[in-house]
């Protein structure tokens, strides 16, 4: 039997994806399209427009007009709140449709979409959360410091036109984390989905349009990063770039931002440690840690705890449980309730992950299990059997670089000081988990580990708290008050209250 998603594709009845520029959906000016191949089967899913530089220019200029002349940046708080809540309602009412499109985009199993952090419910909650900030986004009134009688105050105003570039692994959630605060602040946006996960975001964009957003406030350009993306981030009329993706592309975004003195927010991944002490519940630590690199997206997530630092006293126990967990992973049709994990997003990334597994062995780490490709009906897909590496040096490539696949590197440590040193011996700093039964140790480790989010005996994503990283994991935060403030500029106002000169 050959694995196929054709029946689901045909059931959805996808039409060619178009660009949203101003108030119209249209094909690319030169007629170019991209054909998306499903990562689990290699079958064609559908086509969408490839925006050339001229299309990107039209989209940015549409957003510029909507910001400079349109009603959205000057709208009352009540109106923005209404629209954002309406977006959330539409997402909830179209949850099944969006889940199906996401499974056709990146192969994420429908069962994983039921986990809150990856669910459309969470996506809707992100819009509801930022709707709650709209009428609380204020400045300050300060006492005069010197001079005559005058008032000193600050205002927060929208930053302007935002370029939002979203990756393929969690496109709905990551788009929401950018669109919701930008729209709440009064900005206009040009959204670029990944060419490997486009259809779910095209549908989300139509729902946002349906919610009552004025024309030009949201524009969508689709296509590869090398052409469409570069034209967008380098456009002179963009005021802010928000990007989630690889560090390599992040450097290009920073260069473009520097050239135009654009504001920038970046989330560039991680090599996050799961730190397991001997007084921890080892079974829970091993299953949760291994789950982050095997279940759902198969480790293709920035928060995957792909570096397990395990105390020598429980090292063998942890490895045995992790190996057993790897054996429970089920690949297959993303629409099958029994499927628990996704393929690698494309063939190029598949071979990249396999290359890391080979390098791990060459550098002396012990491959406990996995690391090969399944055969049979799965042979046509981009699947990799989950790999567990033991006896890994923290200097090894597989312990230092973000693999973005189902690979766990297990590093032993002897005491708390060594655990801290190993945890912080990385250029990343996105997240970490500390597993211990000692609350005092948990607090010491939380303060000592350099990471944007630290979980104690577990890890989860929340839509209303700051998310981002230290070091080369990026710049800025998404979620919470800081997220919406990142889409604003502060204006200082000096107002005389008498006829005297200040």
C-alpha cells in the first residue's frame, strides 16, 4: 500500500493561491507559480503565486498608503478590539479547515494540532490576548525637570509598515504572534509565508479580511525567501521587520534592517537543554524531553529540548526510557489518528538531518537507536527514525548546532556547577527545562541558566507571556505587553502651560 494524501487534497478543492494586495486577490504580475509537494508523500498539493519584486513593491506601497492615509492607525480602541476579537471568533469557527490545510502544508498530524500550543484555539487566544492590550497601551505624564511651567508626556504610536516573515513549522501560531500585536498597535502589514507552508496562512488571511480589516492593512505576498523575501525585507518603505527562522537568514534580515535603519524583531531558534537531576521523576523527564524532538513536528521546533544534560546517577535509566519513547513514534498519513509525528519538511532538510546523524557518529557519540529512514509505504516521504545519541561531548557538532529534526544528544554531568556550565556553553539561549524534586535547586538553576524561558519539571507555551531568547536566539519578545510595545514608537511631547518660554 502506498501512502497518499490525494483524497484529502481533492476533498479540500484547493484553488491556485493568489497574492493579497490592497483590496484584491490577484496572481503574480508575471504569472509565475510554485507547486507545493507534500513532505510525507511527494505528491503535489497545489500551486500558489510567486511574488516578484514588482508585486512586493505594490504590496508594500498598499500598506504604506493604508498607514499614511487610511483609517486603521487612527481608529478608536473599540474598533481595533472588535476586529481582533472577530478574527479570533472566525479562527475558532474554521478550526477544522485550518487544521486540514496545515496538515497539507507541512504534514503535521491532526492529533498534534489538538495539543494546545499548536492548536487553532491557541492561535485564536493570541488575537484575544492582544485585543486586551489595545486600550491599555499608554504613555506617561512626567514632572517638568527644569524651565518654565510646562507638561512633559509621552505617547505611543504605531511603528508603521511591518514586514512579517513566517516559517513553515508552526505558521498559524507564528503568524498570529506577529499579526495580532502589529494590528493591535495600529500598524499595517505585509505578510510572507514560507513557500513550504502557504495554504493555511492564505486561508487565515481571508478570515482576517472577513473580520472587517480595512483594505491595505494586511497584504500577503507568497514565494521563496531568495526572491520574494529579499525584495520584502530590503524595501525602503518598510519600517519594521519581524522574522522567525534560521540564524543564517536572520543575519540577512539584520543587514537589511541596518541598511534602512528599520526596527527588527528576530526569533532564531535554539539548542535548548533539558537538565535532569537524580532526584527528578526520570520517567517524566525522559518522555517529555524525547517527546519534544519526536512527537508532532519531529523536532522541527525552535523550543525542542534537543540537548539532554543528565546526571550520571540516572544516565542509563534516562537513556533506556528515551530509547523506548523513540520506538513508540508512528509515521504515516497526517490525517490518520494513529500518526504521531511529521516528516522532515523537504528533501533538502531530510539530507541535512541525516548528515548531522552521520557526523555525530564520526565524532564519537554512541548512536543508541534510530537515525535511519523507514521503508515500505513511508519510503517516498521525508521521514527519519528518531535518533538518540549517548556519551555526547558538549563540544560535539550535534550538541552545538540546531539540527531541527528528531535527534536527541544526551550529555552526562556530575554536579550542579557542571550542569550550569554545560547549559550555558552555547551560542543559543531560547529555552530550558530543569527536572528536580528540590525547589531550592530549581530556583538556583532558573537564575543561573541563560535562557528566555525556563520550565520547572515540564515545559509549555502560553499565548500571553513573553517568548524569545538570549544570545543568538534572537532579539525582542513575542507575547505580553512587550510584544505590542515592539510595534510602537515613543513620542515625547513638551506642552507649555503658561505664556512663559520653556
